[in-house]
């Protein structure tokens, strides 16, 4: 009798462990599908997994997604995409209004950053204070602005511009001056202008805004390619075909593409 009880207890424990394993596997698969959905539809978010779901960072703020709790309240019969869209809408509604640091503390860290227009348009769904400050850039791209930090960049929003009492032209002038200073320092560190700038600091493509600092003097009639955010390629016009081919391939394969076309400085 005692042996039977032990066997039943072991069987019950095994079944319980198996049930927990199945439940966690379903949760992990759901978390993976949601992360993939956010990566495809919410380019403004930086997402990483947590034990209970996901952590999303945007505009310098952090928002937690308690996926385990949300899944328990999920209506039956609702498809993933429809439910994920609601989770995303709720997440965006919970992003706190950004608090701008004093301008004096960040004035020398304001920088421009080239972004696709579609990225800027995502923020048009946020409240006005959280929308990005931007202007038209080359090749149909948008010039946005960031506060550069050691471990992360914070986008400059309309709320920050208002708090600093800056107009867009004043912001652009400061950011461009900082980019010039940073670029001079970078070019000095790497031994002078070169034809390829790749994954140096994430602002490689943005340096198309200061071409006089990055184009080598031996490149006559230069063309510039910025297929992705961290790549800037330079070649003489005689090498157009090769540069076009590489730019198109890198643009197609990039997770942070900009434009496959070529630009003149």
C-alpha cells in the first residue's frame, strides 16, 4: 500500500512538472512572437525579454510588459496580431512624457541622426510632447536629433525643445556643430579621411551632413552611399556601378536601413 502511494506521488509530481514545463514553453513562444511583432511594427522600441514578459525602452523611458498577466486576461478567439496590436497601443499609452535635462548639461552632446521617414511617422501616433523634432534630410530621409550618452541615446522631442526654449534652427545649428567637432576627432583617431566608415559609432551615415570632413582628398568627383545607419561608403564616380551594387545589397540585408541610392556631397 505504501509503495502504491509513493508511486502515485511520484507520478503526480512528474505530471505537475510536465504541466509547468508545457506552460512555460507556451509562454516563451508567446513572448517570442510578441517580440517579433514589435520588432516589425514598432521600430522606435528597444525590446528585451524579462521573466514576466518584455522590457521596452523608448524616448529614454522604460516600460514593462507583464505578458504573463496579460495572457491570463486575453479574450478567447482573438488572433495574435489583433491582440499584439492592442498590447502595443497600451504600451505606447503608458510611455511617460519625457523629462528634458537642463540644456547646459547636454548642449555639447546634441547630435543629428539620419532616420527613415517611416521611423519619424511612428511617433506621430504619440501625444505631441513625445513627437520627434526633425527636418527634411538628403535622399528623402529625416534628420532627427539625439542626446548622446555613454550607453544609450535619447531622442529629442518637442517637449525638450520647448523646455530648452530653442527653435528648430537653433537645435540644428548646435547639433551640426557638435557633429563636426566629433567627426574631426574621429577622423584624427583613425588616421585621416577614408573611403569606408563602418560601425565606428553608429553615426557613420549621418556624417553625410559634413562631407567636407570625411571625403578623402584623393577621391575626385565623389559619390556617397549610406545604405544603413552605421555605414558610409565613398567612391569616385568612375566606380559608380560597384558602389551602387554594394549599397543595394547592404540596404536589403540591413536591420537599420537608410537608402540604397547614391548621393553627391
